[in-house]
C-alpha cells in the first residue's frame, strides 16, 4: 500500500532561516507528488506539485521541492522563511486519483 | 471559477444520532470527489471517493457512508454516530486530470 512519511512533526525556526521539510513516499509505480499548506484558520491549499519533467519544482511564496526518484523523496525547501510561513505542511502522493497524505509538519517561525 | 462548499462548519451531536454532511462543487462538471478525516497531529485519512454519480468507493471500514446523488454533490452520512466519529471532515474535489485537490473549509464534528 502507498504511504507517505514526514520526518519532522514540529519545526521551529527564526525568521530568515532556511527550511527543509522531509517527505518520503513508498510506491513502486508512477505517482504525482504534492505539498499542501494549511495556515491557521484557513483551508488546506495546494503549495506545489510534481508530475514529470524537471525534478525541481517551484510553488507559491518562494517554496520549492525536489523530487529524487532514487530516494523516493520530495522534500520541501525555502531559502529564507518568514513569520507568515507559520502553518502546517502536508506532503501527499497520488496514484489513480487517490492521494495518501503524510501526518503533517507544523512549522513555527519566530519573529 | 470553481468553488467548493461544505457545511455545517461545526456540529455537536449526541452518540447514536444520525449525521449528514454535505459538500457541493460549482463551476466544474464530472469532478472526482473525496471525503477525508483529519485527526489532530495526524494526516488526512481518505474515507470515500467518487468518480461519478452513484459511484462510491470506501477506503476504510467504518460507521460512515457516502452518497453522490448529483454530479456535484457529495454527502457523508451515518445512521448512528459513535464517539470515535468525532473529528475534522474535509471534502475535496479534483478534475479528471488529478491536478491536485481543492479542499472545502471542513466540518468539525464532536460526538458527545
């Protein structure tokens, strides 16, 4: 069965620090990969996605993620976080139209 | 533009009572529709998904059921709620290409 693992449950950073959130998936076939973000009091929304092509994908608000097929990973990165990036981040892998989500990582950015 | 509506936002129900949560999508046709449950500190667990009217797939055995009476309407139901049904329920849709989910605002269900 497909599964998604997010290694960090809670990350605390100071503003301007660099961010990397880990995500690994387990599925031998073709998957589409996503990162979603949920800001406090708001809906879950799509941050970025990978389907094929360039393994480095860029999303909204300066986020990017790199797909490394050999490592089954799709880590989320941002060079310099802001206080407004405080949110919960979910990695997801989709196959045959169904998505499996990781348990989420709560990011707290201290001003 | 496409929008997704989910209601109610919060619900407190006694054990043994019925449940009906509704989700509707506007601005698209033939969407794939999903019900997820989000537990605190956990990821999203897929409960049901539907690729068309009357077509429902259940991912986990449980006390809940789903129906899709119209193309853009997806309903989550229970005949008798259990305490363990408490949680945050999210409806989502995606187009046939599967280009990421659009989520509703969610329903916080508390069974007492």
